[in-house]
C-alpha cells in the first residue's frame, strides 16, 4: 500500500506484554503498542468468540462507546479474510476514516487514525505489519477463549449478566411505552383514522422488533446444548486419535436449555482436561462421555473402564479456577482395578445480584487483581512481588479499590472480594466450595 509506515524496531519481544495480560484489557495494551507507529484516536477489536463482550475497545470514549455490532459487522463483511481496508465507513455514529484488518480467523481490528498537524490523516500502516501483529493478538484471544481461562470466564459471565439485565430493563420500559401508544391510538376517541392507522402500524413494528432484540442477542451469546456437545466431539478427536480406546458419547436432550457462551467454552475445556487425565493412564480400553441438562445446570459425566489411576489431586487443582469462577462442582471417584468417574455440575445462570456488585463493576482489571490478593490476606509487598510492579503502585491501586468500593479499610474490601468469589490465579477454592 502506498505511503505505508514500516516499523523501525523489532516489535516481537514487546508483543509479549500485549498478549500476556488480562483479556478484558487487551485492546488498551494493543492500542498503546501500535500508537507509537500509527497514532490513532480509537481502536476496536471485534470477535464473536467472546460471547460476553465481542467488542474490546480503547481510545476516545465519544467514539468507542457508540460503536455498534451492526457497524462492525458491515465493515467485516466488506473485507476478505486476511485483507485490509482503508477508507470511509460508518463507525461510532458517524462517517469516519478507518483502517480495518480482518484476520484469517475472522477477528476484526478497526483503527480510527489520528489527523496529522497538517490536517490530513497519518499514513496507512503496511498490510504485512498490521496483519502479522494483529494475527498474534487474534490468536491469543482465540486461545484464551478456547481454553476458557478463569479470567475469560469471569469477564464473559459478568458481561453476559450485565447485558441480560440491561436488555430486560430496556425491553420492559419500551414495551410498556409502545403498548401505551398502541392503546391510545386504537382508542375510538381519536378522529383522524389515517393518523391512527399509520402510527399504530409503526408502533406495532417497533414492538415486534423490540421483542425480537432479546432473541437475536441470545442467538449470538448462547449455544444449543447439542451444538456445544457436537463441537466437543470434534475437539476430542485429535486427543484420542492415537489411543486404542472405544469412546461412547451420550448426547444431551435435543430440547435442553441453551448454554451461555462462557459455560459452553468452559464445559468443553474442562472435559478436554479430564480426558487428558484419563489418557495419562497406561491402559484405557473404554471411555464414556455424557452431557445432560436439568434446567438449571449442565451435567457432565466422564468415566472409564481403566485401572483407576487418575491423579485426582492434580485434576482438581487444574479445574479449580474455572469451577470457582462459574460456581461449579466436581466429584471424582477412582477405584483401583475398576475405573474412574468424574462428574461436573455447572450452573447456567449467573449468581443473584449482590448489593455490592455494581461497585465491583467499577474496578478495572488491575484493581480486580489487587482485590483478589487482598482477599487472600496479602500485604502490599507480597502483591507487588506477585504482580511484578512497585509497592508504591500497589499502594495507589489499593487506595483506588477502597474508594471505588466505598469501604474504610482493606478488611472490608477483602470481605467484598471473598463474597464475590474473586480470587487470584493461584488461589484454591475456599473450604466447602468447589
């Protein structure tokens, strides 16, 4: 591309900091990284794989807060996979000059370039550099989603819960308003028949569109339980390809309740981990994998006819973070000479809203990390060593956490963190919880 900007330094080492931090903040880290070569006012990463928060944004809030899924879909569909676009598109409520890259994995990057001091936009970045750099970021996102890390699950569940509440509230308000309008327009007390008919048809169409909005959102954020199970079978084939084992898949009921996206990802990731634990045994003649749904939970069972030698402690530790995040339960039975059985129970609904939940939503990812360590009783020095930052920075974050949570001391903040189930990556489930 003409006037393309070429990197003057090797960026690959620095990319590690972009992809190694918490997933919710990846757009901000990538924006800071790119800004040195390609100044921009806004950056948006759009991926349908993150069911809870498909848009990850950084930059001018006047732009990014107004970016819609429809705008991003329109931009994405105008670009071939692996291609780059530079031109004018609708974004954030207006027509703007944008750069956009559609990764081969179908993840979209959109930049709003910053005008230069002459009033023109800065040069368009070279396609090769952008594609390579964004490819690393897109792959990192895909990996975190596929592995259903606790960070991803917590982010996605919080976003899904907030979105569901918002949609429910807006639907109730608008439905009441439109129903009131329809009632008024259908009244025989009005004389202008044509006006009543036109307004009535408009309100009816708006009411239908409103009622379908929730269904459309669920279609993007949920998976049919049968679809989720079919995907699991495809993901397990490479793991079992070289093992002489008979696998019996027991399908869930076709009319089972759909799974929230984060639950579907977590269920598949945990079953993969369980299957790997089973295949670590020297002998594995038969494996049975069954999913069910009782209306409130997805019920998973994996059992074998093996020597009963799976490492129960290691498997429990490996799954603890995901189970803690989703309030799931695990039960492991292993009898020498008879085999092993692992069952998982994962709730489909997020926990009931707590009085302090809205306060937790004000914390940024770093502050949530600090709160997790406070909940474990750690002091500033230990937290600083764990996170690799200075004690003065930790002191600043702790003060911000106390202010945002409206508490007087670390103990009160810790109590909120514990009630919310916020734990650091190394934390284990609390006694009596799984």
